C-alpha cells in the first residue's frame, strides 16, 4: 500500500511538472514578464514587419532570441541597458532613430515602461523558445524564373524564317497582322554586317567579290570570314570595355595616368579566340584564385581594377577603398545580373527583392582584395612577352630587384640628409628648369610643401633621387640608378589580388562606412539560386562560378539581350541594365529565353551567338520606313524591319581612317595620342602630356586612343562616348550640329579627307571614274545618277574657287601638296562624303 501511494504521488508530481513551462515566473520574474506581456506586445506591434514572413532591415522580433541576434544594424537588445538597446530607441524615437511602428498605433507609455523594465532586468526569455521557419525569399517576377526555352512556333509564312529566331519574331508579326520587310540589298547587307562585326566598312575589293558570288551560302561564308578576323575582337572588345569602365587614368580631379592597357588587349584576344563566356567571366572576376593561375588569367582581373583612385591630399584611404568595393558590387550587378543592385547600399531595395544584407554579402566577396593606401596603384604585375620569358629576363630582373632592395636599406639610414639635399635642390630650380620637369613632378614643385599630398611627395622624392645631384652626393643612389638602367623593362598592368589578412565585412548603416551594423559573410542574393552549401567561407571564385552557373537565369538573359541590342538598336528587354520589377518586360519573352538557353547549351559560345543573329532573316531585312508598320508599331519593337543606327564614336573615326587608306591596322599596344584641339586640359587640375603622334600610331583605331577620365578625346565625346567612371551597358545616340562641324573641321578629320583625296586621285580614269570610286570607298555602293551629277558639279566649282585663291587651296590641301588647287578640290569632295549621314550610319 505504501508503494502504491508512492507511485501515485510521483505520478501526480510528474503530471504537475508537465503542466508547468520550463521556466517559472517565480524563479525568473523577467522571463515571466516576457511571456505575459512582452511577447504579446511584440506580436501585436512588430511582427507584421519583423516576423517569419518579412524581415524589414533583416530583423526578426517574433522571438526574443531574434531580437538579441538583431538585424542589419546589429543586436536590437543590450540586456540590462535599455537606453543602449535599438529596440527601445526605436519605440521611443531616441537618438534620432525613426520611431516605430511606422504605421498604426504607437506603443503606449505603459507598454514602453514594461519593455524597458524587461530589458533592464536582463531581457530573460524561455530557453526552449522556438521560432517559426522563415518563409523563403521568393519573387514571381519573370526575370528571376528559370530559363525555359520553347520550341519555335508554327507560322503561316514558312518561306521566310531561316532560324528559330525568325519563327519567334514572325509569330508576333502575324499576330499583329504585319509582314516582315523584304531582304536588304546585297550591298547594304555587306556594309551592315561588316560594320557590325568588325566596326569597319568593307573594301571595294570585298564588295566586288561578294557581289560576284551567286552561291546560296555566299552570305554565310562572308559571316564566317568576318568572325575569323582579328578586328572582331577590337569591335566587340570596345563594348565590353564600356561595361568594364576602362580608362587610362585614375579619375577624380588629379586624374593621374595608370597602366592597364594589357587588360584591354586581353579582352580583344579573348574575344578573337572565342573564349567561352563562362571562362571569360570567371577569369575576370577571380582569375587570380584559379589553381596555378596563368599570367593571362591574372591580367584578366583588371576588370575590377578599372575603379577610380583618389590621390587628392587629405583623403581617407579607407573611404575610397570602400568606394572601390562598392563600385565592384554595383558593376557586377549591372553587367551580369542586369539589376540595380546599388539601390540596396543604404536600405533594402525599394522595388526588387534585394535586401541591404544581400548587398553587403555581395560586398564581402570583394572586401578581401588587396589595397595599399600608400601606393594606390598596387597591386601591379609585370607582363613580359613570350620572347622575354624564354630569354630568362624575368629572373634577371628579380636578381636586380633583390640587389636594389639591399641598397635601399642603406639609403633609409640617410633619409634626413637626402631630404635636406632635395630641399636645397628645389631652391636652385629656375622657371625653365621647372618647365622641363615631368608634369607630375612640376605639379608637386609648384605647390608649397605644406600643400603637397603623399602622392606629390612620393613623385618628387622619386624624381630627385634619380638626378645626378642626388647620385653624386649619395653613392647608393648612384648604384641604384645604374641597376635600374640595366633592369629588363616589361609592360605592367593593374590586377586584383587577395589581401594578406582577411577583413571583417558588415552592413554599413545608411551606406556610411563609419557606421557598422551587423557582421555578414559572403553570399548571393536570397531571391536567386543559392550557392552550394559548405562550411568554408565563400570566395570570389565561388561568386564568379555562380554568375555563370546553369541554374542562374539572369546572366545568360542579360548577355544575349545586350548582344541583340547592338544589332537592332534596342534590346528584347529595352531596359538592358534593369531586369527588375521597374524595368520593361521583354517584347519577345520566348525568343529571349530561347537565345539564353541556346547560348548556355552550346557552351557559352560567343561567336556562335553572333552568327546565329546576323544570319537570321530578321537581321537581314531592309531598314526602309514602312507606313503600315509605323501605324501599328511606331518604335519597331516587333521588328518588322531593321533599324538604322548611327555608328559609335570610335567607329566613325575608324570608318574615316579606313576610307582614307590611312588606317594602321595593327592590334594592341600602349594607348596612342592622335591630334586633338589645343586647350583640352585647361580646365583640369593637372595638365596632361599630349604630344600628337607623328608616325603610324597617329592613325590607330579609336579603341587605342588615350582615355583621360577628366578630359576625354573631344572628337569622340561629341559622338556620345560614355563616361568611363561608371559602367555603361548602352550608349546614347544624339544628333547635334557640333557633330557635323567636327566631321568637317576637326584637325584629324581634315587629315582623313586629305588621305581620301589622295586615294581617289590615284585611281586610274577621269573624274567620273574617280567620283564613282570615292562613293564606293565611303558608302560601299555606286552613286546614283543624280548624286554623280551633283558631285561632278561640286568638284568643278571647287576647282574654280581654289584656282582663284591659291592661299586657301594650300591651307586645305596641306603644305606638301604638289598641285594645291586640284588637291584642295578633291579634299572638299572628300569632306562632303565623310560628312554624309549615310557615311556615319549603319543601314
């Protein structure tokens, strides 16, 4: 009986314990307060915006543990310190924190008192408190959905389509009661595809050859020939350099020169070699992190060294390091994802499902890169040629550098004496001496010592230590200079590399790098396909591979849309840099997905994508205006015809060089300085050296022209050359009188007209034959009879006018002209042809 009573008492005790929570209000009054008052209060006032379904600012308040963990701004609770707790500051509006909740009834005074009491008492809560699973980030927006290719639809006009592209376009046209345009004339087709693929007009010889080829596959053979040309990489490399914000200077007001043209050449070579786009991407984002990276793969990382560098005095290196990382994040978002990622730098994206946490997780991928605040050009690498490598010159340079380093340890002990000698040397400099100094050294000398930045001081010290004065007084400097003279010289280029020590990444409150929020680690936006799970931190290499992974739908859509845009003047998604909810929907969604899927299916084959587009019937249509199309589709979004497109800035120069016969066709190399008007640098802080080339470099393609960010080449700026400070994924096209004045009067274009005139006059035959040759050179066709008559009359009139004015004739024809009046008359004809709308337009 006693045993039975004992069992009964134990059972009653266990039952009672089962009815009691794990915490006890009697044992922990704060936990009891939480369960009784605080949790219901948070559920009523906060969970709508900070619960499992929505986490505004990355914060969950459906559990006390979520409040302790905090959100983007860090922990919301500091147990025992209510005044320091963000949660209490938010409900009271203290410390300039926006008062919460933003809508509905605010907390009453009693509710705020209870909340403060709970925090001050330690913010206790049940140990077994369980949070509901957070709802996954999801969007029904079309761009975030998997790429789903559809088979080409059936169409009524089965004779027109040449490819699946055509069937997908034709089905839309037929639905709108429209028909495609006739095929363009063969001369137009040749000039169009030649300009589009190579950025150059076809030669008269190629035109004759193409017109004489009646084979059905003649056009396709032509396309294959053009795709194999090394000029393909130049033409399409310029587009990629726009996106990569390439320039040859650092930016900001000082805008000092940088050496990164090897990256430009890498882009050209990669496109010419038809490097698959996924490899092209991985090497640019993270080539340095590949196993045993090649020299070329390291050069490729220059993509993200095209950021600006601020060398002003008194700047905070960390601020501009952060700005460079921000630029890399924003550029990656625009170029690969087609999203306005940068809108989430200071707060959650207003329209797209991109949070501020997403932004700084992307930031963390790039926050690990090296940055030397004392020398912002670092890291740089030597890029020796294959011949130099075979000759062992890199090893010889390493040995010399080791000896220089040893000598520099001796020099350090004499720093004070060298500085004194430098100060004395400065006092001896005359006005003429200063004029002869390199421009960056002269800029430093012209400033009082107190106003010189670290960069000024570095440039001036480096120059002085190389002078005869310094070497004579300090023998180690003589010896160092001699070693440097014997050192093999290699081109250098700026690259991305990992920092020696990892950096912590955190959310920057309101985008301010001084206001640290919650710590974050590298990851991709939650709304997109996730990275493969693993325990080690993700790296830039993981990001690069993710950008071109098969289940990431944005990159292939964005890229094929951008290529399409170049061929038709408008993308299938018109807002090519915004595939988000505020962007335009695709005009042909099935075509966009078919192209994207085909691009990935065929191994990211870039040239195959180009060939697919330019051999389509849609591309080969006439661009002539049609009233029936204009009535139904005034912007030609349905593509019932081709579009006329003005050439890009560099291509206008290139076309004129090609027609004139002056073009220097070699690929790659350092930037060049063709003639430009005087006074271009008058409004810049540091005057830039610009000595117009007098040899073959004077006539290089526009792609190779030196690009100063603060003072772009004027003849290209007037034709809408983009701002290289930021990524550009589509150029504007304007139409201004200044463009015509540039074509007629700019020094470079006058030279091109002289070259064209000389080329015309070397043609055998009479005026009629020469005028026909001139039109063929410039417009890739024969002149109409009316055009021939007008040109003939103009030539006769110019001969008469210049015959009566020898001085004007000599001025236009040039000092070396043997027959000034005759030459000037033909130069005048050449200027007319180079200024025609048809010359600067791709039909």
